[in-house]
């Protein structure tokens, strides 16, 4: 007997050939709950992955290109930030339910198939205070689902929650990271990993530091496009 990780209802047992052969994971959520998790499909912004009517640049990315051209190759995200996804993320991040990562694991691995084989992963760090409060770093859990080397070159400067800031405050905010002087990222192909891309400020700050340190090809993969 198995129970939905989201609504805790009993799930109907459905055994597939993939499950018997070990190629498909056991389901962790019921079909009604999974159907509410809106995946990004169709045309997206060529740079940040925002859903659009056509694969062109959104206004945000036009602005980013004017300020930080050549810093970030692209961002790709898996889910849209719907009310259901927001509630799931609140459980995951702010109520300390690390087991929620099991819900995302297969979709993360599917999305990661497009990551270059030579790439290394850089999860966005939490401050020491936030890590102690939460007990885990959600970006590290996401990166752990992907079979690629993980490096951690950043030190977090602030413990302020980005989710509590307005769009204007995020874009005008102080530096979030410093680069560990002992970190070696020169000539590396890097994929930054984070839970959500909203304004792009976090990812761009990280990418800019990596670029200055000599990284050659920088993109990002986030669970959600806000």
C-alpha cells in the first residue's frame, strides 16, 4: 500500500513493465495531484525559459542582455509557478519537508538529459543561518538528482529571504555571494542549479562571478519559472 506524498490519500496500485524492470520509479503522488503540477510546455523565451506565444526574447531578457550580455547562456525550468506548485514549494522549503524532492526527481532527471556531459553543477547556496533553520539546501537536493559533478564555489553574504522581497528590491539588492578564492572554475562548463527563477537576479549574480573567474559556458536549470 502506498500513500500520496501530497494529499496523503491511498494510491491505487498500478504495476507497469517499467516498474517490474526497475526502469520506472514507484509513484509518490496520486494522479489528481500530479495533474495540478503544471509543467512548462510549448514556446518559451529563448533565454530565460518563460512560457510565451513564440520562442523570442521576453522584455526581461532584453533588459538583461543590455546590462549583462554574454554572462548567461540560458535558463530552463520545469514547472510554472501556479498556486499548487507554490503550495508544494512552501512545504518543501519553509516547512522542512525534504521528502518532497522525491516528487520532482524523475522530472529533474528528464530535464537534465539536455545538460552537456562535460558540465558541472553549481547549486545556489544558503546562508549558514538559513541552512540551520531549514536543515537542508533545496538547490543541493535538486542537484543531487542529476548525475553530474557538483562544485560549491560560493559563499553566501546575506540571510535575507529573496521570496520576501519585491521585484524592485531583488533587482536593486546588494551582492548575494562571494567566490571562494580556492575555487577553480576556469574553463569549466557550468550549470547553476536553483529552485526558482523569478527576476533572474540570483542566477545572474552567480553567473557574473563565475564568468569573472574564467568559466566558459554558463547556463542554469531551475525547478520553477516564476
